[in-house]
C-alpha cells in the first residue's frame, strides 16, 4: 500500500506548473530528473481518470455534470454522517 501511494504521489498524479490547478498529469523520473517525453510522461487525465481523454466540450453540459457530481458528493457526506447516529 505504501509503495502504491508513493508511486501515485511521485509519478502518476503530478501537478504540472504549466497547467491549471487540479489538472493532473503524469511524469517519468529517472535519478531524480524528470524526463520530458511525449510517450513516457506528460499525459493529461481527462474524465474518469482516463489518460489523454478529451474533456467535455459543451460548457452547459460540463456545468450540469459538475454540479451533479458535487450534489452526489454532498449526499454521500450526509449519508456517512447519518450512519454515525
């Protein structure tokens, strides 16, 4: 479990300074040096965490889906809190 979390932190879920906050990409590191390569690193994660997947193009549909995701998260938090009592 520790190795998996370390791998995700160092390589798979990297916040590239050139991208907007929250837009994660991958990187390939050899000997504490980041290798910039189109095949090995720089994958941008799209919907559902799929590498290099296109984002939702329609702004209204994107807003609707993001709001639905936030509502589902809030409902899940309330359900967990309800289970404690």
